[in-house]
């Protein structure tokens, strides 16, 4: 098992609940192994209800609270809310600069985010978050002449050497989450406003889905990633 003590990890999630869904077991595991993990939540999820009696502001406030509860389950103490409107982020400024700011502030060894390149059906926020996070890692956070005003604020360039993408069509890295599957479920079910099935039914469904990857690492359940190594 790799040594995660004091490893700095930046998790960049499009919506509250996506990181848990794709990588909650891994986040809980790395956190328990001593990694220093910051969660950046890009949108506030304010379109995430079909209840016509609930306003955007109300669902956003609910989801913020749910995200904070979930972060506790995952062992995280640092959650950054960028607070973009759901379905409201675009590939470009100012979103890219915000992610560069987070990378240069937290200076991660590993960035964990969503794979932007789903072939057919994909949520635009998922595509934009994954794409812009990768662009922010390389080259924008790295380059001295990109965003010189951030350097004036003390945010020096930073090279991230590893990226893990969840929700990928092309996984090549599998992480045993047997000891943290329950954390994943508990964290996901903190997002009660987004859960359409009971916890018991959801647990069976999610276990089935992630048990497909278990045999890759001699585990019952595993999470799957595309891992990218960047040159130092
Ligand atoms: Zn999402």
C-alpha cells in the first residue's frame, strides 16, 4: 500500500456528491492514512431538485450542509465552495483562474477529479470541471507568466505530478476500498436530497457496481481511475 502520510491531495468536484460517488472510498482511505486533503466544490448544485416547492437558494443551502456533513464522514476538515451556479460553469475565465488559485494555494502532490472525456452522455459541469482542472494543473498553475497577479498575492507556480480521474471510460488504476466502503456509503447518504433510493437498496446497487473492479486488486470492492503522471 502506498504511503499517503502528509501527501497533499486536492479533490475537485463538479457538484456536491460527485466526489463521493466516484472516489469516496479512496478519499476516506487516503484521509485515514494521513493524507492532507482539501475538497473544492465547484458548483452549489442549485438545480438539483425536482420538487417545485423548493427554490434554487433552498436546495443550494441544503446541499452545502450535506457536503459539510459528508466531508466529516470522509475525514476532511477543509472544504472550499466556489459557489458557481449548477450548470453555470464555462471552460475559460474566470473558472480556470479559480482552480489555479486553489492549486497554487494548496500545492497538491495529487489532484483527484472527474474524467471530462465521457464519450456520449455527459453532464456539461462534469466535462468543464474535469477539463479545466486538467488545464489548470498543466500548464496554467505551473507557469510563472500565467496569472502573474496571483504571484503578487504570494501564490507561486506549482507542479502537480499526479492526477487521478474518477468516472472514467478508460480506467487503469484500481484502489481497494474494502475498509472504506461503508464510509463511501455513509458519505453519499449525507447527500439525502440527491438520493432516490433507500440506503439499503443504494448500498446493494453501489456494491454491485464497484465490486466489478474488486478482483483487479484482490478486493471485494474497488474504485477505478485513470491515472496521469506529469513530468517534474
Ligand atoms: Zn455531478
